[in-house]
């Protein structure tokens, strides 16, 4: 059993103030702890114990903790900051494990480049039209559709702030900032009503401030809860409305799906905050914001493929470079999602690779929009990359087959 450690007394005999560390535990501020010797069974399987010891014990302590594998994240717990595997086995090659951990984080950070390039051409084009006085050209930019993507960025930013995934936070921040720049251009051109732009500005500024202060543990918990309730209600009410609107006019134009979801989300959040839901219900409500944001992004390729089906002659208007950048960006974060066993992250990025990037490249190839060499190179590179990081993941975890990594991601260990 892990023994509780009493905070040391300050020089005046008073207990020093407690400060929350990045993992949610509290430790005495500004006063170094003396080395503490604790008895910890070798078969201890509680990951929080390992984290607690690493945070409480000083660097001079001689207690060495074994490296442990990352834990698979259950669907309803996907917003919880799990980090280590709950098994008791120690990795055979901790150096190789740490190297792959560092490398996947670098891959995730490198994804910022293609994701930034995705929005940059639109920003440059808008700037040229504004300088030329051609404000009517900006009316073609669908700001309502981009608004749902912005809300998705902010919701996922909250999700990754909880997970302490700095590189993924930067990706979502970059997405929110570049989208906001486009909104600013649209507002200048009069293509976006100023009241909506003002409200969007307040939401973006609040979202960035709240999430980064939460990441550095200086945000009051009451404010964080209010923000989580906001993105939960907003995301859950927007998702069914966007899905319904995709198939208009085949379906009647109605706000009923969004309104129904809004009422349901408000009721669920109110019951969760009032303590009227069981523990599983509270976890489900807590995970809604991350999952609705992921599903919003997953719906984008569905909408695009539906448009391709209805208007196949417009497929050649798609940019092969844009699809390739989307494929590369999501492909670079997949190894990290697999490595930390984050199913929601892996599902969202994998879906975007197959059904947005690759599927649209396939459509372009079938309609002679890209050359055979381009399509073959994209196909070979994609599946070689997937095979490589699955193989590498199985090696660092000591598995005999890459399928074991997939099984652990899907079903846990």
C-alpha cells in the first residue's frame, strides 16, 4: 500500500500552502521535501501511486520507479488524463520505449506544418481580394460551416489540455487561430455579421485563455466546469443539426434536431452537476464534448463525399494538394494516438486520413483529376507509414504482432 505523506512544516511551524501539480495532486509549495523511504509492493498496479511518488519525492531520492506502459483509454473516460499502463510488467527496453515516446511527440508537433498550410492559401486569397477591393469574393466563404470547425478545435483543445498532450494542443490552437483570422477577414468584408463576429471573438479568446491556464493549473475549478458545460452543450446541439443539414433538400429544412439535442444536453449537464446521475452517467456527460468534437470533424468527409456523389462533375474542383496535406497532417499524429492508447484521437485522425484525404484523392484519380503516379505514390506512402508505426509500436511494447497493439487500443489490455 502507498502510505500518505504529510506535508513538512515551514520554519515557523505552520503548514505551507498546497499547490496543484499538472497531474491534479497537491504538494507543498516552495519547500523541498527530504528523502522519504516508502515500502511499495512490486506488484502494485495503481498508476496514480507511481505518479504521486514521482511528484512528491525529490530528485535526490534513491527510489527508482519502473517504466510502465501507457493505459488504453475507455470511451467514456477518454477525457481523463491517464498515462501509465495498469499492468505490473516492466518494459524490456525502456530506452527504446522512451525514444519512441519522444519521436511520436515530435511527429505530432510536425503535423502543425501541413495543418497550417491547409488554411494559409485561403488567408492569402482573402487578403488579396480585400486589398483589391473585391469584397464580394469573400461571400463565397461558408463562415457557418467554419464556425462548427472552430467549436470543434476549442473542444478538442480542452480535451488535450486534460491529457497534457502539448503538441496536440498546439495543433488545435493553430486551427482555432487561423480560422479566426479568416473570420476577421470576412467581418472586414461584411461577409460575416459583426454581432456574430464579436460573439465568436469572445468565445475564441475565452477558450484559449481558459485552456492554457488550465494546462498550467492556475484556473479556478468553477470556471473550468462552466467552460466544459458550454462546449458540451454547444457541441452536442450542433452535431445533429449539421448532420441533418447535410441531406437537405432530401430532408425537410428544420432546426428540430439541433433544438432537441440542445434540450437534452442542458438536461444532462444540469443533472450531472446536481449529482442526480450515477457515476457512469457523469463520466458519459464529461466525455461528450470530446466525442462530439471528434464526430464533427469526422462528419466533414462524409459531407464532402455526399457532395461528390450529388455533383460528380465538381470533383475536379477539389485541390489534390489540400487533400494530401490533410492526409499528411493526420498521418503524423496517428503514431502518438496509438502509442498513448487514445482511441478517440486515433479514430478521428484515422477517419480523416481514409475518408477525407485518401478517399478524395481516389475520387480525383477516378475522374482523371490526378495522375496515376500521384495516386500510386500516395497509396504506397500511406500504407507503408501505417505498417511502419504499428510495427514499431509492437516492438517497443514487446508484442509479437502489430495486431496486438490494435487489439489493446480497441479493447484495452
